[in-house]
């Protein structure tokens, strides 16, 4: 098991949140 890079982990979480935020905004715009 290697050591998890905190910066890489944070970057993935931020990207995931940004993707969900875009999808949510897109749904609201079409509503």
C-alpha cells in the first residue's frame, strides 16, 4: 500500500463536487 497524496485526494474531491454542481445547475436551468 502506497501513501495517499493529500493534494491529489483534495483535487479529486474538488473535481467531483464541481461535476455535481454543474449537473445540478444544468437541471435547474432546464426546469
